[in-house]
């Protein structure tokens, strides 16, 4: 970053350069490695040997870690500007420099800490891993419990805006009969959940853990929701057929027919018989597989190689922003000062959570663990509701969706929104959940 963005850095760099040259030999001989940065949570003791106990959790990052984050941002070694005139080569330099300036000068992590600590948060061990979750009960005694699962590069930050509309619908244009009890867990290896120390934590195993979690909370009937990895986990919950699970909702359904998948895999043209909606979905998937899948391939094959995003805040932020073209463009507009469904602070809250919990690589491992075909139908037999947002990786056509989910109880195409729908369009998203599950109450 140029010195005029952080004017105080020029003299500091000169001083650091002199000091470093004098001390380099000694420092190399005393090289030490920092442990992953997870010391920002406080979970009450479980009270003995009962590892299944549900313990309250609070979040607090030591000021030293906050200052270290800012120091690292200021010390970023920037590449040259992209040679393309658009974002086709990745997240543009101008976007990242605006993000860095905001992160250091305007952003306050304590605000999100206060928001998180105002909510009931807990941790409980399931299958050898501590699972963190937010659990907000509605004041409505007949509220329907829902477990909502995030994806990558998401976190519980994505769902904070929908807690109020779901638990207290009358304050947000709904009726009391639409109320939910809301459970929002952090995936293993993400956020404030523990990091698995063995292989095997794939969506199927996570789904089993979520069933245990809802049983442990005492729920005898509930529904589930998810997008991205959250959809993979939620569909696997449905395939486990726990009797308590009434139905599921997804904003990123797995509906791609076998013939479409084969055509995409081998670079064949779209079948001539496709409807307009089906052809649009085909084109979206074709673009994503050719131009947007690089991050997933790297994490699926070599997640441990991503040391750079565990060490550089700006490297981590750029990696997370470059998820899909529509989301990247939206975030770029946000840092250009445009008003969108998410704010600069929203983006930085999410990246900072990953940074302080040291979960860049542990979260990436889920891609390597997964053996499921992400968009292939899974033959879910229980009731399913689907909300289609136009800027998702692909907008699932109703024809594909009805075949993938024989008990489709709700399908709706929304006029606006993308991959992070709950984050970007919380009011619309909340209304979709209310409508989707009314018939199951």
C-alpha cells in the first residue's frame, strides 16, 4: 500500500529496516512458531467429566491481537495492479486497498464482540469436537425450532440479521404464529467450534452431530435450513431421517440432472431441449466451472498448502472475497461506497472472525473431506422448500427442483440476492422461511 494511505508507516519502515538488518542473524537462530490464534473465547468449565455439558461462551480478543492485526495489515507487501481492466484476474488492487484502509482506520471489532456476546452462545462436545452454537428461543411458546447452517467463506456472522425476524416476527412484519427458536452452529473447524484433529469430518458426520445437538437441546420436532455447505449438511440430515426433522429449506439446492452434469463436465453445448430457465442455469454453471472454481479445487486437493492466508490478513480477505463473481462484484461496490444489502463492516466482521479464530486452513479442509457431488440430487424424501436468488452460483429451475425433491412444498424465485442471501436480504430471507414451513407447524 502506498505511504499516503498510512502516512505514519514510512518512518516506521525505515526504522524497522535498520533494526532488522542488525538483528537478523540472532533472530534466525531463535526462530519460534506462533500457535494458531484461537485464544479469544471463554467457555465455562463443563463441571467434571461430562463432555456433553452445554457451556456458555463469550468472545473477547485481547487488545494485543487487535493491534497485531492492524500491524500486519499495514505491513502488507502489495502486488502491482492487475493488467486487466476488470475483475477477471481476481479481486482488484483498488478494492483491497480500500478494504485495508477501512480495516485499520474505521473498523471496530469490539462492536461485533458486543453483538455476539448479547446473544446466548454455547459450546458442547459432540463426537470429540467442541461445537459452538447460538441458541435464541422465541418468547412464543409455540415457536418452531430451526437449525441454520452456514457455508464457506461464511460463518455465524451471515445469520445474525435473521435472528430477530425469526424469533420475534411481529416486530418485523410477521405474525406470532410464524415464530422460530433459532439454533445457529459453527461448522467444525470454523469460527468458535473446535478444529477436528483427525480426518473424517465430512457433511455426513456433521449432519449426525447436528442431529445430536438438537436432541441434546431437547427438541422433539424441528426443521433445518442451509446454503452452500449448509445445504450439503442439511440434506444429509434429511437422509438420516431422524423422526424429529419435519422438513428442510435451502437457498442453494442440489438439482442438476445427470445429463446436464455430463455435458458440463465434458465441455459439451447445452442440450437444445432446455427451457429458458434451464439454459440460464446451464450457462451459470458453465461459467462457474470454467472461471470460478479455482478456490474450491485448491482447498479440495491441497488445503494445508494455504499457509499464506493463515499468515496474511489481506491474503485471507482476498481469498474469501473471490468466491463467486456476483458476490465479489457486490463487495467491490460496497468498498466503492455504494449502498448494498451488506456493508463494509459486515464483510470485515466475517473476515476478522476467521482471522482471530485462526480457521483459514481448518475451514478449507471441509472441501478435501467432502466426497459428495455438490449439485447432484441426493434423493431427499422429506418435505423440502427452495428459495432461488438470481445471483446464486446457479438459479435452480423449478423443473429440475421438482424432480430433485419429490416432496417440494415451496419454490420461489426472488428478484434480488445472491450467494449470501440471509446476510444480504435478511427480511426477504426470513419471510421465505416463514412461508416455507407454515404447512409443517
